[in-house]
C-alpha cells in the first residue's frame, strides 16, 4: 500500500482509516492531486488570499485537508463529511504529519457553512442524489460568483452531470483529462434552491413508516437483504441490542417491536443514517429512552459499559468507490468484543461474500439460520 503523497510543494504520509485495516487501498486518488493542481493555479495568479476561508467537501481520508494545511497554514478550513471514518481518518493524518487542526471546523452534511468560503473544493460522491442535496445546500449560502472545483474520475463526468450541477447550483464545465480524472469548474449563480423532502415509504407487514435522508442506503424501498433479516429475527428476551451499520434503522425498529424491554443502539458511519434512524424511531412512536443513536466507526467509541446480548448486522462491502471486506471484518471483531458471554451476532450478506469463514474463525462457531437464492443469514455465539 502506497502511503507517500506528493504534489508540488507538498509531501505527506497518508493512511486510510483505520490504519490497521488490511488492504492495498491508498488514502487518496488522482482526483485529489488534480484538484490541488487546479488550486495551485489560483494561488499562483493571486486570485486566492493565503488566509482565505475554504470549504472542503467529501475529503476521503484528509488528503485535501492535510495538503491545504501545508500549503495555506493561515487559511480557515470548513470540512463537510457525512462519514465518521472520513473525519477520524483526516484527524489521524493531520496528527501523523504534525499539522494543526486549530483552524479546522467540522460540519456534517445537514449543516450549512457558517462562513462564506472564497472557494469550495469537492470530491464527487458515489450517490448522485446525495450530490444534488449538497449542491442545493451550497446554493442556499454561496454568493453569486463563488467558484467550486469538483474532482472525479473522467468516466463519471458527462453532460448529464454538468446539467445537474447547473440545475442545482450554477453553470459548470469540465477540464481536460489528467490521469483519468477531470476537475469540474462550477460557479454559484446566487439563486437559493429548496431541498426536497426526505423519502417516505411504508413497510405495512410490520406496521412501520420509514424515511430516508439523501445519503442513506435503500432510499425508497426495503432492500432485499434487510427483508430476509426481518423475516428471520431471532427469538429471545433480549435486553441490549445493537443495530450495527443501521442505515435507516429498520432492523433496530423491528427489534424494538419484538423485544419491548430492550435498549436498542443504532450505529452507523453515516451521520445522515443516524439522523434518519432517530427520526424513524420518533415517527413510529417507539418507547422513549430505549433508542440510542451513535455516529461512529463501528463500535470504536461506544460507551465502555454497554454490553450486548444481540448484535444485528447488514454490513456494507464497499467504501466509497472501493470494494472491500475490511469493514465487515471490523464489524464482526467489534461485535464479538461487545457481546456478553452467550450473546449472538446475526449477520445477513450475499452468499458469495463468504462471511461464514470469517465468523467461524472469529467465534469458533457459525450456523446458517436462513437463506434464499442470493442471501444468507448467519448466527455466531460468543
């Protein structure tokens, strides 16, 4: 895995978060380098002051943030991310490179920028509905003429994407390709747009109403992995339940119906997912005080006193554009640490992912509770 990041004027050591994850994926891509090239052009022609306010949106693991801290130490940076792993990875990389975070302000993807930036640097997210949400929020605060630079793989940039940016923020054009990336140059037109309402849809077989914010998986329907899990929830008098990687919270909501005396802990890397799960708990009028909501990297910062007798998990097998199983492995390891003796981890996943091998290695046991043509539900006991 390459950890040495180099662009003109900047040398950094950057790691993906967590540093212990086993993969050959690096902490940046060529679009980060391309964005910094474009920014350097603005610095060289003095169109950007050294102490400017700069917004950075969707910085994966801090490549842009750390580079800006090195290039422009007097600038004030506003970092927007929906991913806790992005925030934690950026903080670790700042510390690793002995860079201060004193002039950095953190925002989640539902908070508007408190100060007007001179420029916005942005990475294109995988979810275009979420991207549109971000553009609309920028339209609500950016004055006409504010420049926005958006880095992405060249193959993802087309006329439809440029039209989407023009619709929600202002006119845009793409640079020439460099290392299979392009940088979109957009200009805010000063017209504030209104955000669409969150998606709402019913799950009538369980008497639940679900709403989703823009960056939450399965935006307008029950995904098939969650459905087979809901149809095969374990029987028992559970008192401490963790919905790990909760998304909109559907598994934890069903757990609250089945185990009425249980405390349900909803945990996700996405702040929008946690906000959606909290809204759904309230919308479905579930027991006040029994729902607990944690924006976190797996169970990294869960209070030490919380020990579960059931963990429900529908793990992701990608991180941004990268396909990886290290997140699932971390979820399984964290779950085992937090389970009481005799406690159960119940996992749903695609058959081809081979989670049973990992679970048997970790727990010493694993049984198949249910399956269909595509998915399998596995149970492991501590």
